[in-house]
C-alpha cells in the first residue's frame, strides 16, 4: 500500500466509552455498502487531520470478520504519546467523516493449528476479539489468557467471558493473579500455536519462554506496533528523488519523506511489516533501530533502515529513496 491508495471513506457511527482509558469507534462506509472482508488479527490505518498535520495510525479491527457491515476499533488514550490517541479521544465524534485503509493482516491465525493459545496484555486484547469470533464461528479450538491491571481496566473481559466462559482466563495485577507461563506452555497438546499481543515486555517474555521450552518459531506469532520515538532532528539526502529533508524531533523519518511529497510504501507504520524498508547508501553517525523487522545482522551492517520507527544521529545520511 502507498499513502493515498486503497483508502476507504467512512463515517463514524458511534463512539463508546469503554473505561477511563479506552474508547471504541464504529465506522460504516460513507456511501453505503459492506466493507472489505478481513480475517482476525487484521488492522486498518486511520487517517487523522489534526490542525494541518496528517496522522496515520494503525489500529486492530476488533469487530467480527463474519459481519463487515461496519468496522470497530478501540483506542487506548496515551497522554504522553505523539497525539494520535488524544485526537481520537478528544476530536472524533459520531457523524464525522474519516478515511481508513483497507485491512491488512500481519497477525493472522494459522488454520493448520489444532489449538490456538492466545495471550493478551492491556489493549493487546483487541485483535483477539476478532480472532475468537472467527474461530468460534467455525468451531475452532482456542483459549485466551488475559493480563490487566484491575477489573476497571479489564477491557472487554466481561464480553469475552460471557461469550466463551471457561476458555477465558483473567489475571489482574491488583488481585495478585499471575500467569504461570512455563507451566502453561509445557502442558499444551501437540499442534498448538501461540499468539501474543500486548506491551513490548510481555511479548519479549512470552517469546523467550516459548523458545526456551522448545516451541518452533513458526508456531509463535506476535503483534506489537512500535510507536516512532522522539529524538534529535537530523538531515537526510534522498538520492533517487534528489531531495534533501530534515526530520523533526517529534516526526518519523517516514513522515518527513511523505511531507516532502513522496509516497513510500507502508502497511503497518509500526516497524513490523517490512514494506518501508530502505537501503542506506552512505552515512556518518549511528542508527537508532526500533523495528521488529530487520535482523540483528541488518542492524549492525548499517545497510538498511525502517523509516517508520527508526532514527539516526550523526553528520550525514543518504538513502536509496
């Protein structure tokens, strides 16, 4: 996908306060008709026009893939973030027209699995709302383990428990409830696939524990969109386009390239999909890699960068873009 393509005009039909941090947003096609089909784990990129600045943020679809008359997403407010969640919470109202991308799935269910073991933390519950609906609709075998701070912030735990009863296991910090991950992973039947979505620390813990327990890499799936981090401004030469740009303190390299009138490809804008991977022609300085796509060898080589989330500090940087 490129910026400006594969876009869908939608209207916000409802905004629901879920708890003190989370709101749910419902979208329908502005001109009527069903929305594109998707599978559990898919996300859309929401376009936000915020006082002359365009923000493009990915959010997991949490509505049922079995009914695409509307899409729903949930957004957790981040008061220390870059402004996208604050815009959604403060500015978006029912009746408002917006633009979203077609769904993209980088966290899809592997339907070869005999069982699907799901682990969620915080707002990472949202892709599992769609995945459990998809599996329940086809008689799939799954169980979900959900860690949260307390009952008030156990987003959709009541809905999931009402739907799936004993398949849902809740762990609340204020109740002293802890997930015994080693035991859980060691007692799964052959053919089980593992899925995790939540804070970066949780994902790292689950992946490391699974690796130590001998789970094959192809059976472990995770989703975590890294947010672009602020940093020192830096200058970049785009050799193919013959354009010089400056990346601001609170701006990603990808956003700066787009602001220069170019349309680099992207799918997630969170360092996961690899679509915006860019070759480095030359540099004098150091890279600040924040992606989940490039290998450690790629990071060390200085030959590639993911402009959606990574930064640079130094005298000069020239990219093949």
